[in-house]
C-alpha cells in the first residue's frame, strides 16, 4: 500500500456541528474522541471545538472509508446528544421552553416524515 503513505491524494471531509454552548461542544468532543479510528494508516480524524461548534475533519484513503467513518461519527454524536438531552437537568429543559422533551435528531429532512402514517 504505497499510496497510503502519500496522503496528498486522500479524500477530505469536514463538517461543523453547532451546539447550544461551548461546554456542550467540548463534552461531545471528549466523549467521541475516545473512539479512535481502527486503521490510522488509512484514516485520520480530528475533532476540535471553535466557540460552540464541534469541527470534525476526516482524511481517508478512499471515499468509502470516509463515508463509513462519517456515518459512524455522526451516529456517535447523535447518541451523545440524545443522552445529554435525556439526562439534562429539568431546569435546562424548562429554559428551552419544552413541555415534554423530544429526543433531538441529526437526521435532516426526515424528522416528522412518519406523521401521516396510520398506526
């Protein structure tokens, strides 16, 4: 695998995820960064916090590796966000004006799409 040494040809994926506060972004970063990439010779991931945003940067040898790593990372982030939301002190949920907490979702465009399905 001589091409894995030449990282200039690798694929780069970067995303910025906003959070309500810098503390939330830092907490998610600390939880997610524990899970290191399985093949560091073929994939690198960098997590940084800028203000209240979590910045995730992937560099992968193949597009497929980048896609899988991104999917895995977003699943991890979603789980952490849902856990934070579930166990947030009641006062924090009340400040947000929520009557009954609904689990947050990172799924764009899908939330509420099942409303019209007969149950």
